[in-house]
C-alpha cells in the first residue's frame, strides 16, 4: 500500500492508527473505555474495531492545549 493510498483510506484498524497517529493499542483500548469527553471515537463491526480518520482528526482538534 502506498502512502497516497493510506492517506485516502477513511476507516483505520488499530494497527493503522498506531502507525499513523502514534496511539499505542493500549492507549486506544483505554481511550475507548473512557466514559468522558475524552473517549476516542470508534466503530465496532462484529469483533473488529475501526476508527474513522475524520473523527480522530476532530477529536485531536477538540483536545488541543
């Protein structure tokens, strides 16, 4: 998969989020379970977790200091 294809992909697996955004899988799991505004947005299809690239970008903007 080329860099261009990666940039165009909307739904990311936990491994892809780790590679692209630097969030470890451990952090992702903790952030998914959080019951506050800091909950990392995700979707679950069966047993698979997927992250919407656009929602992660918005989440990062909302949590900027």
